[in-house]
């Protein structure tokens, strides 16, 4: 089959399966979620091997950041599924009395999930968990940039879930493009803004709703009153301990005061040496850059004329291993490439200001980030940061860990994305909240029907204002006349 024929056939097969109603019962949804949970549990070693092959990801990161989070998502959905599926009763309203009103969550239909390469297991499975919980048929397109994980998912999913309703399509740009030409009931894309715009434009042809999980330059503001050692460890864990900076929520740059910068730099150096040793290129705990294209892109950011003399720590690289060490840069020009695009790698610029509040204007002069981080003990500054900085999420005194809480929505705003998922929000992302109003054949309000008269209008106005006498008149059928 050509890519075009394959994409059309998959979409048609899933639409036929969905039309049978197979995905709607709670029992089917629960069975698929248990299958995914079993897969994540039984195939842990194989998943870790694939992640190691794609990204040289340490087993600890593979389990903690990917496998365990998928398992948690499955368990959370299984625990709450019946509650999510249950229609919610709402007040019926006086104008429709007597009646009942409720909101029912119905599946959107056949959905397309396009995942990213940096967390290729988690970012494939997490949206699929939500799509299944909501009762949809699903096509998963894993990233071809992480080929080992893509291949493993194509092999494993049919063994653990209903392959008549959940399918994996592998391939590159051509296959993805053909999938995007089909009509879907929702497209869920994780990746960068450039491709996000392509997804959105193609979805517009079919008026398909889209969730875009993008990235952005996530700032870290460090106040002078913090425990520097703890702050440095948490910044390092969120940057280099998350796939060597190749994460959408990784700290992208630090802003601190000129007076604190030397101490922060010294503390970060000590922490990084403890984490990765004096030769990080040999550390088994540091993920590699995903491919040579990204390696060259990162090297070009470091080698830019106005930036290369700003490196104050690290900067070593090995193209054979595709590894770049944790690298700190001090006061890089704001018009340099490293400050204009999302870094998505192990480079971390430190920008200094005279007063910490000057960080607000700098952050707000950029596109809205997926996450904004602040380290401080100042409650007033916390409040100002929460209310003055627009971001997908705000985290105080840590980095990246908010995505582990299933009770919080995960998603961006503006350039960092649209729509949110995780926990209940994943179920909502793949559901249509349908309004249902049911009336009885009693309680006719004749004033609503032609022929209209001043007396009828007076009663209707009274009802709309909540006037008891008008309501009684309406129920009793006054004034006389009308249908």
C-alpha cells in the first residue's frame, strides 16, 4: 500500500469499528487500560532497552520519567473511569420547568495521536490512555526520530490491546502527512511549534479540533534568599536529569541578580560534578543527543561568535557518542540564537539583572512558556510571579515535577500550546460534553407561543426576572389564547 492508501484504510477501518459501539462500554475501556498497564509492567526491560538505544537514557530515568508515569496514568483512569463516565446532573432552570438536565461525556470518535521523540514511550502512551478512557478508537503515530521505541510500540500494542480499535502507524514525514490529510475527530500532537502550525492548518480543512503540546523557553528565576544548594540540585535535576535537557519543561535559561550569580554558578558547578563526575562525557547517567542533526544544531548555538566566549562551565562534546556535557553560559546577548529559540539540550544560559523584579519584563517580552519556575522565600514575590507571568504552569522552588500530579492540567498557552491533559483532563480532552435536556408533556407555557400579545410579553418578562406571580400565571396558562 502507498502511504496515502494506508492512511485512508486505517482511518476507514477504525471508523467502522467505532461505529459498532465497541469502544463505548466501560468494560471495553477498562480492559484496554489494564492491557496497557500490563504492557508497561511486563515489558519494562524491553522498553528500557529501546529508550537506551534511542537516547542512551539511564534506566532510572526511563522508569521514573516514563514507565512509572504511564502506569500511574492507567491506574488513575481505572480508579476514576466510572465517575468520569457518569452523567452529571445540573439544574434544569425555570424556563424549561418541569424538566431534567444533565451533561454526558461522549467519545469524540476516531482520534489521531502524534507523539514526540524525547519521551517516546510516555508521550505516546499518556494521550492514548486518555483517548481510550474516553471511549475512542485511536491511531498512534510514534516519532520516527526514536525508531527503537516506535518499532517496539508497533510490536507490543496489538498484543496487549484491541487492535481493531487501537492501531500504530509507523513512518516519517510522508506517512504523517498522509495521516493528517484524513478526517479525524481530534488530533493530539506533541512536538514543536513549526510542525504544530502545519498540523493546525491541515486540521482546519476538516474543522478537526486539535490539542497542541508544544514547548518554549522555560525561565528559572532565582532569588537571593534561597537555599542555593537545594535550588541548584532541583534545577540540575529538571535540566540535565530530564533527558539531558531534551524536555519541553526543561529550564531554558536562568535569571538572577548580578550579586548572586557567582555564588549560583559555583553551586551549580559543584552539583554537576557530583552528579556526573569530572568527565560527564563518560557518565552513564547522562542521556545523549537524539541524532546528529540536533547535535550540530546545539553545537552551532554554542559556537556563535557572540556566545562562545560566554561559556563558563562545560562545553565539551563528542560527536561519535552524540554527547554534550552540561554547559553553563553567563550573560549571553539577548539577541543571540540561544536566547531566541528553545534550546532543547544541555546548554543553560544565566542572565543577570540588578533587581530580581526586572526578570518579569524580560520573561514577558518573550513568547509564553510551557512552565515558569521561581526559587524564593518571599511570599510577595511568589504572588507577583504567579499573577504577573503567563505560562502553561507556574512552579515555585522546583522544576518539572508538576507533570507527575494527575490532578493538575498539563498544557501550554499561546506559543507553548493549546489544550491540556493528564488525569481527568485527559478524559476531557478526548470527550464531547453533551448537553441533555428532557421535558415532560405537562407544564405548557402558552405565553411562549404566537400570536404574541402585550399580556404574554409581560408574563414572559416576569418569568425571566424570576417573578413568582408571573411564573404561576405562566403555569396556569394565563393569559388565555394561543396554542
